[in-house]
């Protein structure tokens, strides 16, 4: 009897274990049925055409690949959020690197030089996104090669030929004509939320004072920590001169990025120190205006004008993503000409990949593209020559100049202090 009871008990335990195991397997299967959710964070506002396009592309991809859902997202204060998430080692499956794929993000990203599309990298962007070991970490949708955007209709009314501008003296002379004709020369979005437009001014102007002249420059000093920040004074003073001469928008302390685009489109603004995406935005206001762009002027006639070059829109894969294989597959889908061309077209940029099928239609900007064909390019000043974190210094000291809350001596001291502090932290 006792043996019989033991056999019955063992059967009950055995059946219970089978039931528990079966339930666990069913639950796991149910988890798999819910599929993989990929998050791709990009540094674009949801109102931009790039964000909308990638959202649509992700939705199409999700429908074509049952079990995989791709979400395109954006973080307010993108850079600060990404710094926090890097510190916590909790990153999105894919994310944009906003110019810092090698210097800042490479230790968190999956190397991509062996991906099928890597051999098609544009020669214009490949050196920018390649580290000393030949590794790359992002898919570049386009190449940022920025100059000075303009509204040709405004310049014609002012008697200014943009393609004749070679130096900052030429540019200042053009601004005097523009101001006297009742137009805005340069628009700065000085409102707190858009003070990045102030930083842009220095990224455009500083290289001609400090970097681009082959016979006299401070490239080594800026990189090795011996730069004398008194050499920054002429750069900062030029910004104050633009303010004092009346070349900026009258509301420069409250101006916004949206204002910049709209005024360029409405024919109130002549020049804008941004990439060609500002022209894309201006066309939303007035698609019939004539637009173009020129290289960034130089300080002296012996130094030719230049372009600011670097990453624009990119995506890399977090190396610790639990869905790395799926993320790499989605990235491969994004490397196709249909996607690359579509994204590059919005910013009127060269495509990040080249070869059969790749390329944009320059449309009414063909004259400008032809004009810059042989122009030298230099990496964005803050990305190449300043320690990580000094972009904020450019924005804040520039805002201090605009508001007259900082003297030139205070600006120089702040830049020196931030430079030394941030270098010591790297």
C-alpha cells in the first residue's frame, strides 16, 4: 500500500513539473510572439522632414517584417540625454551621433566597417567617421558640407553678387548694402531654446581666423592644450561688430530658429549661417524664391574660402543592444539608394554612400553646387579642435556678447577656463 502511494505521489509530482514546464514554454512563446521592438533615436525635431521620412520608412519596414517593430524617437536636449544614458550604459538600439561618432560615441557602438554597404562610403565623409584603426561606427545618410545660405532675390535688390564674396571684408561690404536697403543681413535665433544658432556663428567664423590659413594657424595649439585664448578675441569681436553695425535681426535676443527659416523664405533675410537645411525650411514658406549658398569667407585674400564639413544625419547600433542582429538588419535596409537619396534630398546634401543609384537632384541649387565643387573643406571647429562639452561655451559666451552681459575679457576667460577644465576631464 505504501509503495502504491509513493508511485502515485511521484506521478503527481512528475505531471506537475510537466505542467509547470509547459506553462513556462507557452509564456516564453507568447513573449516571442510579442516580437522585437527597436528604438532608433535621432537628433531631429519630429516636425522635420527627416524625422517624418524615417518614421514612415520604419513603419513600412515593420509591416514587411512581422515580429519586428521599429520606433523612431527624439529626445529634448538630445545631447544631454545621451550623455546620461551613456553614463548608465542604457542606450537606444540605434542612435544618431550628431558629429561625434568617433570622438564621443565609438566605445558604445558596434563597428560597421564590415557591413555590406561600408565599401560605398563617400570619400567626402569617410575620413570624418573613421578612427585610427580603420573602424567606422555609423551609417551616414548624407554629408554635411556647409557654407553661407542666401536668398538671391534679396541680394539682387541690394546689388550684391554673392559669388564675388571671398573675404570677411567683402561680406561686411555686402552687409552694409543690405542694411541700407532695409533687409536683414544675418538672422540669429538668440532665444534661450535656440542659442545653438549663436554657436553656429562661431563654427562658421572661427576657422578663418584660427585654422584655415596654411601659413599661419593654431591647429596644433588647440589640440595639444597650448592655445593662447587671447587669439579668440578677434573672433568674438567680429560677433560684437555684427551686432553693433546693425547687421543682425533686430530681435536677436528673442529670435528663434523658426524665424530664421521663415524670414529667409519671405525675402526679409539675405544670409544664414547654416547648412542647406535652412534652405529646405525656407522653401516651406516660399518655394518660389531663388536660393543658393557660397563658401565661408576667409580672413585674407591669400586664404581661399572654405566649407564646414562633417557628419549630418547618421545612425549607429549600440554594441550592447539585446536586439543587435535586428538593428544591423534594419540599418542595412536604410543603406539602400531609395532611403539614402530621400534623406539627403531633404537637406540638399551629398549622399553619404556613393555608386550606382546614389545621388540627389540639386534642382535650382545646381549653380551653387557647381561653384563649390573645388572648395576646401575643414571639419566643424568645435568637433575637431575643442574638447567635448565646449559647444555650450560657444553658445553661452555668444549670448553674453549679444546681451552685453559679458565683456570681451570675461568671454576670453570663460573660454579659457572651460577649455582647460574640459581637457582635464578627457
